[in-house]
């Protein structure tokens, strides 16, 4: 496949997938009990944003889209199990999943042209279709259908590896290994969802995490082949990609908890497993904060982040039981959390607490909308969970920029 002739034009196209953000100057004091001990002065806005080079945008953009591919696939399977394969809700979940496919195709096309975009979308849609067949086979206990779907996925892996290798110059065998990991982890997640096992959310989380390595590998190959500015594997780029993945997964795992609770109950083993997977994501986020700002900051983050998840749980319970008082109480707690957490992050990063609070309000608003849709079994649920995830990419970009400047990451 012939590559596009203008590397910078291609980089600009794929960079458009990332949320364009800029942090305002200023500082804010956090609560003395939660202020990170290692916090430094506010970052200089005159520095080059090493988190938003063409290569960094590429890596983060791919990571976001690949994770959302897995998350939306899991959401679709869970919807099909709960509401039926032919339900309107499943159809709309598939529509949201296809929107992600189109976005990935646009990313490839922005670098390699219209013909490559068309080829990518055709193959990517086909492999989703094979996963759908795999899911139907499992649900119907049709071993022949399952085997046929797996055979088709094996052929897809071979063909798609050649396609990507021709574009990126990464060895086809290496790409095939990554794709096999994607197939294996997503099959495991689908098996658990269909069988209604307690490890379903954990397996889906693992499948999403696998895509980080895939995004990093492809970003490296494309960046080198296209001579993109920046280092996709540098500390700044890695920070942004890591925060993006973890924050997106927070939303996805919250959605999985609510979906599972609605399909089973708040006290079921499946819901308990989903809550455990969500808490793993919380610990991973706290570890990321702690690696920069120390153990005290890690502990403060963990306490506040777990608390705000509890408020969303209360919000969900209130909606499910039509308890307006419980809903209002949860929203009031989220408002207080927004204020306290904005102070914490502002003190750590040098970002204005008011700007952080505004961003947190969007997180609260978009996730509340998604929870409402899931609890009411609205066909818009998948699209709204995807919107809530997408918002977090912008949050990650703002935080990564501030931290990278503050810590002088390149």
C-alpha cells in the first residue's frame, strides 16, 4: 500500500482525533490535609507541549479508539445478553460500536489515504461481525458456529497483519501476535459475559488494557515511517496515553457495574466482580498519581476517588428505586467532591481549581446521563457511555500537559 506523500498533513489529520485542550495559567491552594507534599510550582505555559506532538497525539488517539472498541464491544454483548440480540438496544449499541470503527478508519485514512481507509473499515467491520457470530454461537451452545467464527478471526488476523505491515513497516508476525492477544482477551471477556460469570468485568478490563500495547506499537511504526514530530514512547507521551487509558476505563468499568447491577442485582456475585474490577482501575490511577507526587498524594487520591464512585452508586440506587431524595443526596455529595478534588488536583498540578472543577462537572454530567440511560434501558445508553469516555480523553490531555511541564518530561 502506498503511503501518503505529506507526512505533516497526515499527522494533522490523526491529531484531530485527540481533544484540543490548553490549560490556563494560575494556581490554586488545596486543602492542607490533601495537598501533595511534592507539589511544585505552576508549570510555565511558554514551554513546548511534549504531550501533544504529532507522535504523542497519534499514540493517545489510537489508544483511546482501541480501548473504546473493546469497551463498546463488551457493552454490546452485555446488552444482547440482557435484552436480546435483535432488540433495539442492541442495534443502537452496535451503531455506537460502528461509530468507533468509522473513527478508526478516519484515523488510518488521514495518514494513508482514502483507499487505505476503505480497506481498514471493511476488514475491521468484518472482524466485529466474526465476534458477533462467536457470541451467538456461545449463547446458542452451537460449537460449530463458535469454531467457524474462530476460523474467520484467524484468517482476519493473517490478512489484517499484512495490511498493517504494508502501511507501517512493522513485521507482519509481530502484528499478528498483537492481534492474537486482542482476539484471545476479547473472546475470554465475551465468554464470561455470555455465561454471566463474576469475572466478566475483569476480563473486559484486561482486553481493553491489552490495546495499550497495540496502540504503542502501531504509533511507533507509523511515527518512524512518517517521520512524525515527537517521540511516541517518550515519558510525556506515555503519561498522556496512560492517563487517557485509565480515565476512559474508569467510565467503562462504571458502566459495566451499572449494566451488571441492572441485569442481575446490586448484590449479585457478578456485580461484586464488576465493582472489584472498577476498584482495580481506581488503584491503578492512584498508583499513577503516587508515582509522581508520593505516597501521601496517592492515599488522598484513593480516598477521594473511591468516595466519588460511592456517590455514583448511591445515584444509581436512587434512580433504580425511584428515590428522588437519594438521587439528590448523591448529587450534593458529588458537588462537594468536585470542589475538594479540584483543590487537590489544582494544588498538585498548578492548574486553576476553578477550571478543574468545571471539567469535573462535565465528567459528572456525562456519566450521570449514561447511568440514567442504562438504568432506564434507553437505546442511547451505549452512545452516552461512549460520550462520557471521550470527555475523559480531554481531561487526560489537560492533566498530562500540566504534569509534563511541571516535571520537565520529554
